[in-house]
């Protein structure tokens, strides 16, 4: 009997878990394909769709990344949430969680920056990370290898 209860509790915990109650891991980790926001060729053109562009920024004169800068365009006001997870699906940091107005101009100013730290301000170790952006019904992700 205790083994069944333990098994039931484990299953309930797994099913009920979500990364900081944002969404289930199945929504935020739908597949293993790498994605990115680094193709910025058409970014900032306005239109009726959410657009996202981001880039790792290096310390001046080095190849050491110090920041991940995220720019986006919203055609209409939306609740926007941008979060960073590690390769195991653990929440690293919430970058933005707010109602945003429609973008005036080609992209939001200032951009949303991830300084490569966790919620406690500690620099994250080298590894793979996934940044998610939700704006209304729009959901997109970008993978970063540090």
C-alpha cells in the first residue's frame, strides 16, 4: 500500500509540475529542434505579426558573451512574458512579465536584455539555454549555447 501511495504522489507531482506555473513543460519544451531569433533580415518591418530578433553581445574586443539582447515588435497591445530555462527545463530567470503597448516604431525600445545571470544574480554556467517569448497567442523560442 505505501508503495502505491508513493507512486501516485510521484505521478501527481510530475503531472502537476510546471516551470514556475507559466505553462506545462510540454508547451515550453515541444521538441528538441534548435530554434533561434538571430535571422533578423525582415525584422522591424511592422505589419500585423509579432516579430522577434535577438543576438548575443560580446564584451568589447573579446568573444566573451555578456548579454543576450532581445528586440521585438507588437502590432497591438499584449501581455508579454519572456523567460529563460536551462537544458533540463529549470527556470533560470524571468526577463519580462508585463502588459506591453503596441510597438511605436520598428521595435521596442529599450530591448529586453538577459545579462546571463539567474534570478539570484549569479552568472549562469556554460551550457545550453532556451528563451521563450509569449505575447498573447504568439509563442516562440530561441536556443543559446554559452
